[in-house]
C-alpha cells in the first residue's frame, strides 16, 4: 500500500482526564470518569481516554471498561504511539468491543513495542488495521523488533495488521479473524457508519523484510477474507510458524459475495490462503487447514455450480526460489477444494516456485470434490 496515514497530533499527558466527546453508547447512564488505577494502569470508558492512554508512555495496561468506538469520519486517521510494553484487555467480567473504525495507532520512534491485545472483540475499517509499524525505526543495536501478541480475540474489519520490517507476531488461544465489507454499521453505536479503507485487503500484510508470525502451541485460529489474501509476505525473510499443538484454518474469499469480481486481491489479483513473494519459510509442526473455492455468502455470484466464479482462489503461493514450505514430523496440512481454483496466472492449487518438503511422519492431504470445469484443463 502506498497511501500514507494522516496523523493526529495529540499531546502526551501524565494525568489522564475525561473528555467531553462521548464516543460510547452509555444508555443514558452518567458518563464515567477514567480512573488511573495506579501509575501504570488506566481504566477507560470512552475513545478519547483510550487514545490518550495509548499515547502515554507511562501506561503499561489499558483496561477497556465499556464498548468504545472512535467515531472518526475518515478511513485512515492515525495517532502516533510510543514503543513500550503494553497490555490492552477487557476490564471487569465482560468481554468488551473496541471499534477503531477508520482510525489506527501508528508506532513511531525507535523504542521497542511489545503489545498484547487480549480478551477483546475488535472492529476496524481502517486501511492499516489495529497497529501500524511501518514507520518505526528498527535499530539492530537496540534489538527493538516490534512484538505483537493477539490473545483470545475476535476481529472483523478491513485489515488486522499492516507491518513493516522486523516484526514478531504471536497468536495465542482461540482467535477468529475475518475481513468483511468494511462499510459496516458500528456494533457499539449505530449512528456511526464505517467508511472503509478497502475491501480487497489482506488479513495480515507484511510489507517489508525480516518478519515472523507464530501460531503458538494451543492456538486455534480461523482466518477468513472478503476480497484479499489471508497471509501475505511481500518481501524477503518472511516466515510463518504453525507450532506443534496449534490448529490453523484459512478460508481465502470465504466471505466473498462476488461483488468484487474475479481475482480481486489488492496486489496479487489471485487470492491465496498464504502468499510468499520473496525468500521465506512456512514451517508446519501442528495442523494447517486451507479451504478453497467456497464462500458462506448466499449471493448468486458466490455460489459455485461447477464453473469458476468470483470465489476462485488458491491455497498456497511460493513465488521465490529461496522460499520453502516445510511440513515437520507430526505436522499435517489439509487442503479441501472444489473446481473453483483460480486460473488467473496458472491452474495450480499450490504454486511451488520454491521448495516443498514433507518430512517423515508429516502429511499433506488434498481433497477435491465437485471439480466441475476444472477437470477440462
């Protein structure tokens, strides 16, 4: 993506105060004042206080006490945030919603960010998702790789993560994440209509070199897209790790309604479950499932009747001779498909331009049914 996020200029403050801008549906109850529980923990009840706490380098935990929505009218309004260790989680006994709409935190400077989103339902129509790291300054001497952890969350929106170089992503416990038609009505307050940053985006987009995404042991992940790739590594040394005991399910175009036409993905056209453009490695020690060719939409353009339609996709694309797909001993990859396999560049379900390795006791299982006109080719 070449678009630049506009950056809101917010002043850091040591004392967090209540804003007059109520961006939370409070059902006529009195607006609650943000409480700073101690020097490092902030309880927030509205968007403005959430943004201020995010920008306060002294805050290491943000407890979300209400469902909150940004209410921005834009599609990529950024606010700068400093690097530090930060947990964002639901407060109390209720799982709360953060609706970023067209707003995103933008990591700047060179201090290391270690951020965790935990026990939350998150929505975002922003072009850059829930944290943008493409603008921070990596410094090898400081070993300041950005570390982003998603732990027990549900995500709905345009794009979950847009990251630059030197990022380490960890996914833990149960996570469901999907891209949707991002002109949605906010689940927090129906008066806010998300404008959307783009319907052809990736769920995870890695735009530069030296990135790793880990599906940690015990993680159960389901990722589904509306118009783009599920995981896209655009440069070199981009690595995907499915750890032993993790189960990952990818559904490229599993939410497609056909309105975007055939092969709509933002930068690749053809839509993949996993796309590696440069050098990199996919290492499967657990279970990886990829479902190709079917959408849960009931729209006529999305229903497969034996002829390729707008849900056509591919499972895996390795586009570099130095890329590899490794199924470890005990690891398993299961791909299910019908004949709705994209023929945009070739007719392969798996495009292997690198090295595909299946180790002893590893397994690759491909199940095809109702192959339709694919069998003609």
